[in-house]
C-alpha cells in the first residue's frame, strides 16, 4: 500500500537553512546540501526546499543548492519560493528538482499552473497555499504570508486542482512555527475537497502532531521543519511513532 | 559499459544522470551520456529512456527528433541491447497510450496505458509516494536481492495494462494491483523512479547495468 510520506522542509535564505517562527525571527541552522544528505541517509521520504526570500532577492543561489543536492541525494525533491514563470519552473527542474511549488504567482495568474502542467506534467506542479482563519472561514495569503486575500482556501485548492496541480502543500499561517500541531480542521476540509494528494504543513511540535495530520487531517504527507532540524526528533523516531499509532510508513531502508 | 540516457527535453534528466553515474561508480566504472543523436546510439551498450509528463507529449517530443524512434527500434528491438524505460519511458513501450487522446506507443510490449481512475475517493491521483512491490518473477536478474516488500517511489496518474500477464514482473497495490515492472527479452520498464528511490533505486539500476539478457 501507499505509505504516508514524512517530508522535512528546509527554509533557505541566501543559500543557508533557516526556520522562521511565524515567518519572522530567523535562526541559522546550516548548509542545505549537508542537511539534505543527512535527511537522505536518515530515510526521509522526500525533501522540500523553500526559498523564503526569493520574492525579493537573487534566485540563483537556490538553483545552485538544488543542483548540488541532486548530485548527492537520490530522493524526491520539491523546491518552491518565488517561482513566477514557466521558465523559473524549467530552471529548477533542469537543476534537479522533481517538483516545483508555486504560491503567490499562481494566485495572481492561475494560468501559470495550466501552462507549467501542460509543459512538464501535473506530477511536478505543487501549488502551495498559505491559509489563515479569518472570522469563520479560511482565507489565503500571498507574499510569504504577508498579504491577505479574499479567496477561500478550499475554493482556491479546488481551482488549483482543476488547473492541473498534481499536489497541494497547505500551510496554516496560524500554526506555522507555534509547535501547537497542524490546523486539523483546515487540513481536513481542504484534503476532503480534493482528489489530488495534500501535504499538511505548519505547526508540528510533537510526533503525535505528525500522525494527527493523517488520521484527523486526512493528509497524504506531512511536512515539518523545526522538530527535525534542531534534533528534537529524528526521522526514524517519527516513523516508529507513526507505525505504532497505525499510520503506515515506509520502513528505513536496509540495503 | 557505456550507457545512453535519451535526452528528448523531458524534465528531470539531471537526477537520472546523477543516479546512473553513482551506480556506475559503485560498479567500478563506465560512462553515462545524455544523448539525442540517433546515429550515435549504436555506440552504446545500454539504453535508458526516462520520461515525465504525459504519454502524448513525450511521444511528440521523441518523434520531433528526426530518426530517433527508428534508431531506438533498431538498437533495442532488433539488436536487443538492454533497455530500461522509466515511468512514461516505460509506458511508451505499450501499443497505445490514452493520456490526452489516443497515441501510438512503440508496440514493444503489447498493451495499453490507461487512467488509474479509482472508484474510491480516498484513492488520490496521482499515485504519489513510496509503495511496496509485489515481485511476480522472482528469478529475473533485475530484481536480484530486492526482496518482497521493497519500497520504491511512484508518481503517475496512468498505468500500463499488458495484454500478456507474463510481461508483468512486479505489481504495486493502489486500490488494485497496478503494473510496477514490465519486462520481456532485453526490455525492462519501471513505473516507479529508481533514480528517486534511494538505495533501493540504485540497486535496481545496478541490477539493470549488470544484466546480460
């Protein structure tokens, strides 16, 4: 059977790994290629690089990071942050990314999803959604969570699927960096509205949070950053816990 | 050994190339070359056809390179060089693909490539992630040392239904059994991505490179 994927995410700023607390106070946690190699050896199921400052700054550093990672890690790699055009998608895929996630640019121009999916296939198009509870519903935010929109998270996710997205990466802005767990209501309502896989993100502080993303949030994969980077838990502890509570995961390779 | 990876503008060729380079270096040497030169294919010992995207788009791009499909037919189907098709590269061996309309494939392994189309809404498409293989032909050198239950990385929305069940070397369960590995004579195809399947994937690549069909 298909296994739940555990995906460490490396937030990358100018070629260095950082992790934001609610997208602000950044703490340096090292070299992304080195970390990718560690996660590869540790049995992570995929890796995600999020270039967090890409909207404002030079993008060539992330392309170099991806190229170096692809030389050493033979595992699926998703890269996002500041991707604006079909050409940006192509550059990252050629460098060695398997999937490219787009966020703000897709909201400004949903045709970008169609264009990129037609060119490279839906399997490599991830639409990243930053959502936050506003009154009684969930709205999406752009520009790394800085700009509010009036668009419903569920409607936008369905729209992205219809446009050719192969997967949705859903981050709760309310929970990101808080270690309080995923926003399960958000995760479940979006996941249940889709026929493509959803990666839950934002708020993981314990191993139980990871499992809940699947059992209660109905996610196909769970993404976390801080709990892995700062050594709170490792991938095999996460997998052992998931297995124990009945979430099927891929065993660590023995070859 | 001298391996050609066919470059026809398909997405992530770099990861395939790097994985094959790693496998070759672990086997003690050989060359890996990305190529789209039809005449040059005769100089290689192994031919690999990667592929991401839609069946019809991949076929269109291959056909756009003058003489490439004819050269593949010659080197693979007639001269019987070991051939590995990956993902859509595997699906192209079918008679017909049904993704974005009906498109003829190479017709090397009889069958059709059709949508996964699950009945159960909990089955998400694409089939994306790690899934365990059910090996049917356990004696094939390609699966040597890869025991029942090894996990490989899949990402696909269409699957290969072969006419002859004996051409299926392994299946994967996703709501129903789907073809995971096809093979006949000198041909091997994987629906999964060995180049993305960590040590298990490298082992498959090494098995392919060591295979003498």
